[in-house]
DNA sequence: TTGTAGGCGTTATCAT
DNA sequence: ATGATAACGCCTACAA
């Protein structure tokens, strides 16, 4: 009786079953060319000994760890946690684990986190968005780690992707407001530095306005960090403009929540006095008063598809370089014609 | 020029620096008794070769993988994603990675996920709550994996914990409503099966009511899955009761959101016609109209403390068996005296 | 303080 | 189809 009852090894299983360690390994890995009889003997031995394979030894010998890495800016944003949630669920079906790292929107930290994950031996990785440092790409290349980006739809030979167009729906939102008769706009944007999604959305807003011959002065675009309170503060800033905007486009739903809250505080009626839009379609956006007009980001779908595609890439299968999902505009109650609007000059 | 330019190994670094592999290993692991000179030589060699240690080999040889596992019911619930977010951030400071697995509130699936994580070689694990299958405990014991539970405050020699009391604040919420003059209550609860937190909260509600000599009939407790829509449906069910409750206690904020939405739809004024409470204090709860009376679950704090404590346990340090954080009742705008209430008989 | 060498538990390449 | 056995890359007694 050893003082720490040595764990049972593959070798013990082999002895118990009266076969070679190679055969046990084959059974474990469902390798072809294994006789029914041998398989049964081995499986019986495994059961009777309660054998559990050692993942680290297996990883060293096989050069794959059975886990992928996901690098996300933060899990505090529900769109990302929803994506990660569905990603993990799907990976489980492939018997693949998930290693998470967050980088607080710092691309430098993203590189560092990726480095440690690669060191850890991940079989593949998924990144958010299209903005990354060159060092990131170099790490993937040098260590030959299969990777994917998601949440954007840029065409780029360096970055295979699964996502959706962030600019077009943003443009549609702005066009919708223009069609309703709005002429004076305000924008609340997330910081665009290192965040291509925020940038694309802002660009979409701008494009629609320019096409309509409308001006969007710099002081009509307020940039704030993610957060309801931040959205409320940005809203207050926009409301100090004279003349006031009649519509406010927000870079995401949470900023829109903040804007709606501040509007209510200030006694500004949505959508009668002012229209507001979001982007993401968080679960509660449907259940507000009024319900938020926004764009539905397909979080869960992205997660599933990333799992399917990354696993395929790891296997060496061919996969589409770029997959674009639909991000649909959802018209609800926060957008309406500008009631108290004067006709443009 | 090999066709796959073999990666540089620790051995290569040793040769380059003109020292033994053991010395390189020592430098890598910040072992004591290493001369300044040797360290510099080795570090120079590491830089010049761009050496990156192999995590899998290190894991096999050292018997630790540099990652812990977190088993959570789902990441779709913001309280959990917030906790995981802070957990991961803190773990990074200890140079420790995070492996995530979700189990959709199925304790059987929890066991299975734990098994694969342990097989993966995790250095430690954290579980949510106090409800677990015996097999879970056995896995920890058998594989000698340090572990922690969180989000509850049960005293149990088997389960070291970091969390907060779920029952007491729930009781306080109910007491507060009783003090305001409410006598007829409804409860919207999450499924309590395998969920000690939901059970504790419900028990807290019950206890306060019983102490006050009030009745809570079975049909005044509606159990629904997590979700705004689910909360709304439960609310509708409670509103069909005659006489109607004047206060509704919800098992979490999201259910409360649903209830508030349904109330607004039905033209029931909160808090004048009806009081509503939640539990969790999600970011938006403060920014609703009216703002939600609820209990603040210290998500981020739990995450940080779990990281600190689990890492200490892995090192073999002594840590408190049970750490109880404060979960404070936050009185806001959804609770008020029952305006249209008759005096109790 | 530094070097030598034997594991760590599998997988995978050969034979047979 | 099955069996020997050499990797896999690093850590760590133990020796010097």
C-alpha cells in the first residue's frame, strides 16, 4: 500500500487486459483495425480499474491538448458572454474544452494573452474582431495554430472570419431615421481605437448621413466607454447642443439604455421628442418602454459556427475563409418621426 | 533546413548559453540559488532564440498545468459572467489560466464536465453553489484536486466556500414589504431543483412571512425558468389570483424585469398598485423606472476572492474554510406601501 | 551553485 | 490486427 496509492496507468490496464499498451491506446482513441474482442477486453479492464487517461501525457505525446482558446475584450458585455456560452456548449460536442482570456480592449494585452495560451498548447484560437497587432498574426503563423476571427465581416486574406456586417445595419438604422424625417443627429459611440466594430458602426451612420447630404459635426459624436451610466452622461452632453438633435444613434444597446434613462430623467419623451437606436439586441431591449429599435447581433449563432469551423480547421478540413451572418435591423418603439421638428431650411 | 524548422527547445537554449538544461529550467522557474551571471546568459539565449517553453511537457513533468477549471450553470446569466470575468482577470496575475465548462443546471452534466476537466489536468476547480452530486466530491478526493464552491454560504465540512447568505437578504426584503404594510404576497422563483441559491431565497421569503403570521399558499409561488419572458408569464399567472397580491418577490432580477414589463403592459403601476423585488442587482436595475429594489450580489468580489483563495490552496497554503461576503439589500423605487390595500381582518 | 540522468504517461512508428 | 519501443519536452532528485 503506497502512501499515495499510485494512480492506475495505461500500463496497468494493458497488464490487466493482457494486451500491449499500444492496443489500449488504440482502443482509447477509437483507432481503426481493432478487433471487437480486444476492444471488449480492454474496456472491461478500464472499467474494473477505473482508469482515467492523463490529459497532460496525452497532450505531450499527441501534440494536441483538446482545448481551444478564446480571446475576448471582456465577459462583462452580454453579447460576448452569450457567444462564449454557445461556443462552449458546441465545443463540448466535439469533446473540446475552452480556455478563456480577456484583454480589456488592449491589443497589447491580447498579444500577451495569446502567447500564454499558445504556450499552454491550445489546438486553435478565436479572436474578436478585425483589429489586431501584427505580433498576433506572427504568433499564429510561427506556432502553426489554426485560428479564426469573429464578430466582423472584413475581407482579409490574413484573417479568416465568421461574423456580420457592422456598417450596413448601422447605415440602415440611420437611413430609417432619415426616412422618418430626422435631420439633426447625435451619435454615442464606444471608443473606436482597436475596435473595428465600433468604427464600422460609426462609419455606417456617417455614410447614411453624408449620402443624405446631412452634416454630422464632431461635437455631435460623443465617445464614451461601455456602460449605462456612460451612455447617460453622453446623452446629457448631446442634449446641451443647440439646436438639439432629434435622433440619437448609439453604438450599442447598453449605451442606448443609458440614453433612454437620461431622457426619462430629463422629461424627454421617447420617441415623440427624440428617437434613439441601439445595436446588439440584448434580451431586455425587447422589453423596455418603449422597446428599443436596434440591430440583432447573432451571438449564439456566431458561437456555434465558430466551434464547428475551428474544429474543422484543426482537423485540417477546408473551411470557408469568410462567413457572413445576418444582422438584421429590428424596428421597435424608440424611433418615430420628429414631432416638434421644423422643416429643414 | 528541415521542412518544419524544428521548434527551439530548452536543450537548444542550454547549448546556446553553454549551460545545462537543468540550469535553464531553474531560470525559467525562478528557482533559488541561481547566480546572476548564469541567469543573464540564459535569458540572453532565450531572447535570441525566441524560445517559448512547451506547456504540455512542463505540465507532464511538473504535475501542474497552470490552469484551473470553473464549472458554471450558464454564462448567459450576467451575474455568472461578471464573476468569471473578474476571476479570469485575477488569475492572470498569478499566471494562471481559466478553463470554463457550463452544465445548464444539470448536476449530472456537472459531474461529467468536471471529469473531463480533471482528466485535462486542472490544478484546481471552482463550482457554483452547494448542491452537487456525491460523485463530484469523490472526483475531487480521488484525484486530490483542490476545490472551492461559491455563491452560497452553507457551513459544510465537505465544501469550502466563498459566497454570501442567500436566505437572509431575501428575508429582509420580505420583512421590508411587511413593514410597509403588505399582507398578500406572490413569489416568482427559479427552479429550486439542484439550485440551493434559489431554494435559500425562497426559504428566506417564507420565513419572513411565517414569522409575521402570513400565509403563502402554493399557488402564490410560481416557478419558472430564467428569462424576462418567463418572469412576465409568471407575473400574469399571479395577477389572476383573487384577491391579488400587493407585492411580488422575485428570485432574481431578470424575473423581476419580466414582472415589471408585464405590469406595465397590464397598466399596473409600480410601486403604487404593486411592489416588486429582485435579487442580484444587475447593472440596469439601478436605471429602470422605477429603479428595482433588490439584493446586491457581490459578483466581482466573489471572482477575485475565489482566485486568491484557490491559488493559495493549490500552493498548499491554509485558507479559511468558509468566507461570507455581504449581500446587501438595496431599497429603491419598486417597493412602497400598498395604496389600495384594505386593513387585514 | 551547477550538471547528470531518470522519469512523467501517452502516442505513434515500426515491425511482425 | 497486435506488440515493442522510441519519442514527446521538461522537471527534479541526486551528485558533484
